[in-house]
């Protein structure tokens, strides 16, 4: 796990579980785009090239991921 050191902090385990649950709600492409951008720090153009999609599609997928995360926050 990339963020293993965070597990030592108080209350972080529960937040990680919630975040994993939210990310799992995304469809496979949206999840891949989101994780490539947030965890791998790739730009939209590089993500688009790697996945063979348009940059506009990457932008749309990032926006979709944000909606999933915000809606999940409202539910918690």
C-alpha cells in the first residue's frame, strides 16, 4: 500500500476504509483515471495517452470521480 505510514495515525484507518469504498463505487475507467492523476501525479495528457482516450474524456472522468466522492461525503 502506497500510504502505509498513514495507518499509524489516529482515526486514519476509518477514513481510508471510507475512501476505498468511495473509489470502488467508480466505474473501472473513472477509477483508473482518478488514481493515475491523484496517486501517480500524471497529467491529463499523459493519462489520455496511456489509456487511448481524449483529454476531454479524462477531464470528464475526473469530474465524475469528484461527484462520487462528494456524494459519498453527503451520505457519511
